[in-house]
């Protein structure tokens, strides 16, 4: 009887030690293997006509100073008469061009990039999809003012009321030097571009 009791105690001790090791690994795992460029991610949502150079530069400065990853998100609009996963070759082509330009500027600044394309019925719906689906710690967004590109005040107010984490709202001055970035020629997009439910082949198969 004593031998059986000793064996049972030994088995329980091994089991308890195993559980303790598993919990310790679960707590320390993320810190021992940080994501490239650090753990923090800066979400930078934009639409084609409202891509602000000043806001992008501010996001890049923050990312470079703190070792963060920039997550530029091109917000594509899908009209209500089409399924949400409808191919959008024109918007995709423009979005890829802008994301390539952002990647080039980020590379020059030494900032890692994780590009995205998010779709929605309008910019706010696409913005909602982005903050629901993406992991981020901070958002940098451009607010529109007279003569400058950016999101309208109601969109910014909605974001402040619904998004978690830090939110940096930049309203460029009237001397904003254009809103459309020009990428370098003969450069292919090499970032980890992902759009939910959308492949590049699917985009080019459509007509919008």
C-alpha cells in the first residue's frame, strides 16, 4: 500500500511540474519572440483621394522613433449593388501603387511595413472593418481641412468613439504638398499585402 501511495504522489508531482512549465511558457512566449520591428503596430488608414503626405510622414517618424511596424491600410469602396467580395481591379491597381510608394518611403526611414487592403461600403465601413480585423496599438489618421486631404470630422469623431488604443489625429496645414504619392518606377510590391477575401488574380478578373 505504501509503495502504491509513493507512486501516486510521484505521478502527481510530475503532472504539477508539467502544468507549471506550460503556464510559464505561455506567459513568456510573446516577449521572447517579438515580431519584426517590435511588438507595437501603427495603423495608417487612407483612401486614394485623401492620402496626406504630412500624416504619412508623422506616422513614419513615430514608427522610426519607437521601433514600431507601420500598417498602411488602403480603404476600398464597394457599391451597395455589388457583393462585398466583388473584384475591384481599378481600385486595387491604385491601392497597390500607393502602397508601393508608402513602402518605399518606409524603407528609406528604416521602418518595417505590413500593408493591407480593406473593403467596405463606404470609407467608414471599411475603417470599421480595419479596426476589427487588424492588430494595432496606435492609429494615425489625417483630418481634412480646407484645401487639404484627409478624413472628415464626423469620420474622425466616429473613430475616436469606437477604436481602442492610441489615436493620433493630424490636420495638415494649407501648405500640404499634394496628396497622391508617386512610386519609384520598375519597383514591385514586396510587402506582406493581404486583403480579406481578395486575391490579386481576382481583382484583375473584374471590371471595376
